[in-house]
């Protein structure tokens, strides 16, 4: 399977200028191709094929108006055309799937909407170019990355590559940082067999509650950084539009958001790796994150990053030979007793512990749901740890809090 390995780049000032020139050329080629296809469609002409678009690029490089395209590697220009072709192909596939879905009586999930490609702006804070093997990029013995017509760029290697890369994408993010994203072929390697299986109930008060009784505290990275973000954004709003001071303030805001995203991603990677390593099978619930993000808890939902976490669980399970199960979002995991299987209806959110009227067992709402998630996936788990001693119910938060103190990451 193919994986991406990202590393931080530290280009010199001259190399940054060369990268900026490459970003601009790739953007112009993309926009020229998009404009040509839009004009052909408006004039009622035939769709411009991928081969015709590539030939038009070669012709344009020989004209005085586009002669400066020869200052950068030809591979990144052809890859920009390939990106445009991919965008159109995905749009056509979506339209086809939508017609089939409507012809079938709107049965099943609606295809995910994909729009037509749009023009790229030079004001976009995120830029990227891709070098394939034809560009003959090379990792030097001293650890630097040699890029054609850019130079030898220092790389911060955090781990070795598992195999020679087939391509590398150089990215400049909104915070002004440069990254190299290598595409490598990784062979799945099964971990030693493990006996435990686990069901996971994702939430906000606790990021994840496991069917074995453990509760992982939600780090709330965005909440912890709210004060710093608020000051940075307020400072940026007071700067004049188009000024250099505003540009500097925007970078400070982007760096603050980047630190939050990096911390969240690191937490997801560590937790997902631990769960996949220690359990033979993992089951999660297919949450409707898009719908939950429309509620008053939207900021907390986005701060948790459930979709990214479940995506990591899925690809790591496939990589290391584990089982991954995703159950339907309409499964009544909070309404069924995990001890006897009796369903007694929905319960308000402020009820965190409840007693089953059939068997008399006292159940923790979250742990009970995690056990039912595992059972719905066909995993044989025990519900003994889902029982708790009788006691007063713990009320849920009725509204979002403003700024939370920095919690310690715990696994209880």
C-alpha cells in the first residue's frame, strides 16, 4: 500500500525564491488549462482532451508570453495539468454516480458532492508542486533533497523512509513552513496476534471511552489555545489591509493554528497506534460529523477531530493486519443494556448512569455504548466492566464552556 511520509524543509533564501517561481508557474499552467476548457464549453466545442492540453502547454512554452515557464522543471508543469485532469475526472464521476443514485430511487447514501475545478489565486496561503521520478529528484548522502532547478534543500529527517519514494510534493503552508511529502510503497506487516478486542465510543467530555472501561480524556487543544489565538486575531484585525504588518500578523495567526493542528495530529497518531498495537480488532461508530458540526457544539466537535482519528485507525489496521469495523450511526448503542440486551428507549444526555429494568445492572452510559459498539461489529466482548455501582447520575454540560484549563492526558 502507498503511504505518505512528511518532513520539514529549510530552504535557503535563494531556494525560497526558486520555489515561489515554481509555485507561480504551476498555478498559471493550471489556470490556463481551466480557462481553455471553460472557453471551449461556452463556445459549444468538444471537450479538450488531456493529450491536447499537454500539447498546448508545450506550445505555450515556445511563445514570448509564456517563455518564462522554461525556468522551472517541466515535470511540475505537467503534474499541474494532471491535477486539473483529475479534478475534472472526479467531477464527471460524481455526476455519473448522482444520476445512477436518482435512477435507483434515491436508495442508499447520496454521493459526496464534487464541484467543478476553480481557478487558483496567487494570494492562496498554501502552495504546492510535485516532482515524480521523471524529474530525477534525489536524496543525497548528506541528507539533503536535490530538486531540479531549485537546489539541494536541507531536510529534517525524523525517521527513515521504508522504501525509495516514487514522488515528492513540496508544500508551503499558510504559516510559511515548507514540507516534503514523499509517496512510498509500504508492505503490510502483521503485528503479533493479540487477544483483546475493543469497541470505542467517541465523545466530547472524554475523547474516547473503551469497552474495557478505560476513558481517554479529551485534550481540547483548540480550547487551550483560545486566549493566544484571540490575541493574535485581534492584533491582525487592527492592521491595515494590504500592509506588511498585516501580513506578518496573519503569519502569527497561522502559526498558532498550526501548532494546534500539529498537537491534535500527534495525539491522534499516538492513541491510534496504541489501540491498533494492543488489540486484534477495533470497532467504532460511523458518526455524522457534518451534522454535529451544525449544532452549538460545533467548535468542540471540530476540535476533537473524530474523522481524522477513525481514518488513522482504519489505515493502520490494514497496514498491521488488524481488523477494523465501522458500525452504522443509527445503531441504538445508548439504549440497549450490554448485559442482557434489552432495549428500554432513549435517555436524556444528562443521564450518565442508569439501571436496566430487566436485569437490574447499573451501567455507565459511555462504557455501555462502547461495549454495544463492539457487539454490533460482531466482536465477542464481555460487558462485566460496563457495570458500575449505584450512585447519583453525573449531569452533562448544558453549554459549551469558554476556555478550559490545560488538562493532563490521562487514561483511566
